[in-house]
C-alpha cells in the first residue's frame, strides 16, 4: 500500500515594503519619545540656570530632602507644593520710600503704647545712642488688646514714621494642610528680612497680625495633636531666638487672645515688650473723636467730650464707625440740595472715537473732556462750600453713635406698634429715668421709645467721669432704677408684661453678687462663687443654712429696692405724666429736655436745656444714644459690677435698663 502524499505547503511571501513599514513606525515612535525627553531635560536645565544666575530675585526653600529654588516675585502664584512656590511667605513689603498714610499723629488715646513704639522707632533710627549705654536691640514687641483698639494702626504708624523696611503677614498665612509648608514659610519670611537687612544695612520689622493662629500653646488640643501647627511654631521660636542670632530684625505681633499663646513664645528674648492696648477711657475717647472729626465739617458747638460721654465702652473702631455714620446720615439728608448744585455744572458728552476718526473728531473729544474736568473741579469746590455752610450737627453724631451700637432706628416697626403698647413702653422708660434722677444718680442722657434691634425703647444714664469701681450705694441705685419700669406700669397702667424680664435679670444679678461676692450685706465679707458651690462628688462646700440666708438676703434687697421705687413713682406722678406725654409726641427725649420736663419748664422754649450740655432743645427725630449691653451696662461695666475688679473708666459708665425688652 502506497504511503499517503502530504499536502502541499503554500508559503506566501509578503512584499518587501511591508516589513520596512513596520520597522519604520517603531523607529519613528522611538525617535519621538527621545525628542520629548531631550526637550524636557533642556527646559529643566535652562530654568535652573536662569534661577541660579539671578541671586536678587531668588531664594532657597527646603522641603524635606529637596532644595527647591523659588522666584521671590511670585508670592501668591502657583500653589503646586512640588515647585517651591507653596512655601513662599505671602508678605506685604513696605519700604522706607512707601507711604502708609498713617503716622503717630493719627493715633489717639494710647499714650503708653505710642511711647513704647516711639522707643522702638528710636532703636531703628539711632541704635548707637542705646548701644553706648549697653542697651540691647529688642527682639520682639507683642501688642495685646481687645478688637478695634488700634493695634494694627499702631504698627502702620510705626511703618510711616520709621525709615526702615516692614514685612507684614497674617498668622493664618502659615497654616496649610501640607506638611512642612508652615515651617518653610517661616524660614522664608526671616530669610527675606535677613536679605533686606544685608542689602540696606538698616533694621527690618516683621509684623505678624493675629499671631494666635500659629502661636497657640503646644499640646492644647487634648488627645488630638496638631503636629503641623506645632512644627510651624517650633520653627518660629527658633527663628526669633535660636542658636544663630538674628541681627537687625525686630518682630512685632498683635493678638486679642494672649492667654492662648505658648509660654516659650511670650518669654523675654523673643517678645521683650508686651504692650497692652486697652479700650479708651473718657479722655482717650475724646481725643479719638477729635481725630476722626478733623476732616469732617462739624458744627462748632459739638463738643468731643460730650460725644465721648455718650459712648462708654466704645473702641477706636466703634468711634470711627460712629463718626462715619454721622457724616453719611448728614450727607443723605442734604442730598436734594447737592443734586441741585450738580445741575448747575452740566457735563458734555464725550464722543466715542471709532477706528476711523478725523482730527476734528479728536479735537471735539479733547475739548469735551477738558470741559468736564473743569466742571468737576468747580462742582467739588461748590459742594465743599455748601458742606462748610451746613456742618454736621450734634444730633447727627448722636444718631451715628446709636446706629453703631444698636443699628438703625426701626421706623417701620414704630408705625405699626399699637398705641396701648407705645403708652406702656413710655411709662416703663419714664419710670426708669424718674427713679435714677430722683436718687441723684448718673445723669439721664436719653429716654426713647424708638425701636432699635430687639428693643422697643431704652433709658440711658452715663456718669460725668470714668468709674473704676462701684459702691454699694451706686449698685442699689441701679437696682432701684431697674425696678422703676415695672412699678410705673403697675401704677399708671395697672398692667404687667414680659418687657421687664431683663430688668429683673440684671437687678437679681447685682443683688446676688452684693451678697455672695462683694460683701455688701448683713452676712458680712463672704464669697460664694459658682466654683465654690461644687465640691467633690457634686456636694457644695457650704451648708444649706448659709445658702438659705444668702438667698433670703438678696431677695430682701430686691423687695426693698422695689418699695423705694414705688415711693418715688407715686411722689412724682405729675412729672412722669409730663414726660410720657412728651415721649408719645416726639419718641425721643435727650438729657436737657428731660431735666426741663422734670422741673416743669416748657421744653418747646427756644433755649430750653441748650446751655446745659449743648444738645438740641427738643429731639424731634429719632436721634438716640446707644444702649449698652444686654444687662443694661456697657460690656466692661458689666464686669465691674459683676466681679468687682477694676476696669478702665471708658467702660464703667452708662445704664440701659430697657435695652432688651423681651416680648414687647
């Protein structure tokens, strides 16, 4: 049997150009990739060379194990953490040739702080004087004070006075989510200062605003730590005073939370001076008013000291706001007259030149622009004359103070309040004022039933001078004044409402603290504070007998105060009726008019009450003075009455027993 014949094998030969095409595609792709790699390396070498040759515009920032060269001009540009821009400190540089617009002449009311910074200015301008006597250049100055007291303004004034460079930065600029960024920015900030000092040979100021954002106590977060913030703080500590000394650099920082700062940051050697910038007292507020009134056309009869008495507890920022509000309100009231003045200086329409225009079109446009500029100058001069002839009145400043404290008068709400409630509020506020005046307490400065914020009305009495402490007689007067509102409603309207709840709250607080903290009762000098009431296991340190006696004593004080208020109201019924009738008519009564009504003088007379303080004889608008805090006193006055500690005189005056009439 014959073997089977295998099938024929068919071999197909591909054309030669097919093989060449496949290998060619591979070669083209490989060449393209090689070209891209070469181009990338070329650009990297070029950028590195450019950065290294320009020493004035570059610095070195360290991130981990990498040295990244960073252009100094791009402070807030690229935020890529791999290119070094992220660790660039976003500072504001103020050189000696720059104009901040502020000097120490713009700072009022902080004489001690200004004196301390002027001493720093002396170091910056003439260090040899202090070196001759062995004085050392201060490393840092910490400005501590409540918000709005002018800490940043002091640094701006120092920058405007001193002939040196200042780098300003916020404490929050050091806080980032990436590890090492905050510390890198601290290093970069001080490196900028060192470079500036080496270049100019003059001292350099670093100003860190709100330093508490980065300088809080380490370990204060409890079981959850913040290694990044603590690492940033550690770097700041080393830069301010480490192994290597920083020559010619002074750090000035500002905060209103100095108690939260780390002890190592506050110690001498880092912050040698701690300057307290407190709320201004009466004299300081007067000086601040003069600073903000000097560029405003103000009536000559307006007394800055009188305005300062109207706003105990105000900071410099509050006073600036009040003055600006007064100028704004006065300008809006004269807007129709200003519009008429503008109409006397019409402007020509400047033709818009297109792509094709003739010389005549260009001349016409130039003439119109020149005419408009001249008209604007004339119009501004005429408006300035009009403003000088119509200066800001005391009434407008009073309204500005009230608006800064409590907001604008709610005239729309006043129109819808029923007449019965208006009458109840009038008797309530008249009762407060009558008791205070009859007891010869602080002078009553305003009585109003014009709603502001959540108050339907309020009565304010401010002392003539600053008060550092309060006597038992003064506290009893305040308690009786608080009771006067409800008592007047009961006697004249035979009704009670929820509007007196805040009066009772503050009266109870005063009476309770007189007994348990101030030693102003028959129980003698004892102190029963909230901390002492709770001991181990929730039991108090005092026996029930003592606590019951204390409760009976402060309740006796309240009952006695109410009885005295009732007697005063009943003995002065006719006077209160006159005051209420006037309140229902004009809604707001100022101090001189109140005294005139009390004495039976016609308040509508031409000079009634004007000579007493310069206030308008009859406030026919809702110009009012500010209410105080929720318990009737300015913020710090509440503390003075509550804990007996000394406070500055700017914050211890003023009573507003109707500033929060709940339910009315």
